[in-house]
C-alpha cells in the first residue's frame, strides 16, 4: 500500500506548478508534508495553504481552500450578482458584485456567506463561527461590454482573519 501512496504523492508533487488547476492562485507553495497530508486526507479538490490567517489568497469559482491550521474549508460556490459597470461603457452607478462562500467545518457546511464588493469602495468583513472574519478584496475578471463572463472564469481574492 505504501508504494501506491508514494506514487500518488509523486504524481501530485509533479503538479505543484499548476496551482490554478487545484483552485488557488497564490505565491504560497505548499510543502511536501502538506501535499502528503492532502493526499492522505483525500482532499481531491482542496488545496492546503500555509499561513492562511491574515494572508490574502485567490480562489477560483467552484474550488475550495482548506485552512489546515483552523480545520476550515472555504468554497467559492456562487456568483449571486455581477452588476459592475463594464469597461468602455458609461454608467450612472458603478454596480457591485455579490459572491457566495460556503464555510465547511469538520466536514459539515455551517454557513454560506454573501460578500459584496463595490468598485472603488472597501469591502466590509463578514464574521463567521464567532471568531473569524472573511473579506473579499477583488473579484476578477472585470466585466467587458462585448463579452459575458463564464462562471468558471471568476476568481476571488479573499483574506480570512481572527479579529
């Protein structure tokens, strides 16, 4: 059995340079120990990142970040509204984008947070589990007048903190 696990770990390590395919875009690279832990814990669509509290990271639509030290998973599950004023268009209101993040603790979904970002304004942090806050810093891509954004193309930059 060890040879099978080792082969899986080596295959997984070979894909480290392809972090976006696992859901996170970050300059924080997981260690070999974290990757081994992911394989053993069977987090197939989840990527562990170190130093996640108070560290901004990117999460693709439909993917999940695993905050290993806190045993919390955050899944980018919804784009509820995207009314941001597209490029090359004159609008009377800058619009907003509202996203949904599922919070999973100990394997159970405990809540879905709805976070709003208004271009040019600071986003307000949303508190969850009575001891964490999550703030959306950026949602990309920015809308263009000539092209709709597919759900799979959305990426959110968030930060999770302890107040």
